């Protein structure tokens, strides 16, 4: 069985998690950007990483998830909002539903820093996006602790 770690990222927060997962997997594996349009049929296990955008997985991931059929899937995400927020829970629910033809074996998410420029842009919007209030606490994430937690969670799950 070959594993795929596929990620969507704009500012590399999700890429950090993807690289850590890739390093953790001990069998045949590939790390690909979602822009490479990997074919899910080529793999037995697929870890899909995405940033949450406007309360949902980002558009490229929304398009990719329904293409996965009968494969084991692990979903991971980064977001500005607090981990236990309804916004994050709802976005992960949307991702699960989109991957409805796959067998989801687990999910993980953590905060991901938003650039000062993007925070400024969001602050100028009316109404302001609901994730803005949590954005200051996302600074510096994903950090070493987030990554260690992801690796531990993944290893526990797949042993
Ligand atoms: C246009 C835009 C929309 C975003 N929407 C959300 C959102 O709805 N919820 C949230 O928690 N974070 C939101 N974020 C924050 C990103 O999800 C977060 O910074 C993420 O870690 C970015 O991942 P990346 O570096 O892999 O691109 C948004 C960021 C941008 C720039």
C-alpha cells in the first residue's frame, strides 16, 4: 500500500503539518501539493491537509475530497479560530461529508498564524469575519507542540 500526504496551503502552516506527517509514515509514501492534482486511485491511504477558509475547507480541498472512494483517509487542518470553536467543528464536519465515500480514520487540527497584513484586511471588513477575534492567539502556530501532538495522535491511531 502506498500512502499519500496531500496538502493545500497558501502561507505554509498546513505544509508544516503535512511534512511532519510525511516524516512519520514508515511505508511507501508521497508528499504532494493539491495543485499537482494527485489521483486518489494510486494510493491506499491518503492524509489530506487544508486551511479553513470562510468556515469551510479551502476550495481546492472541497473539490478534491469527493474524488476519494473506498480509501482510508486522515483529515488535518489549520485555522485561526480556537480548536474547540463551533467554526472549526463545522468546517471539519463539511470536510467529513465531502469525503463521504472514503473511510475516515481520524481528524486533527490546530491553529495557524494569519499574517499581519491579512489580519488588517479582515479587520477592515464589515462585518468582520468570525475568526478574527482568535487570530492573535494563532500567532506562532503551528508550533513544535502542535506538531508533536499531531505525530503522537497519528502514531497512536495507526499502530
Ligand atoms: C481569506 C482567509 C479566510 C480565512 N478563513 C478562516 C476561517 O473561516 N476560519 C478560521 O479559523 N481561519 C480562517 N483563516 C485563517 C487560516 O485558516 C489560517 O491562517 C491557516 O493556518 C492558513 O493555512 P496555510 O498557511 O496553510 O495557508 C482564513 C485566512 C484567510 C487569509
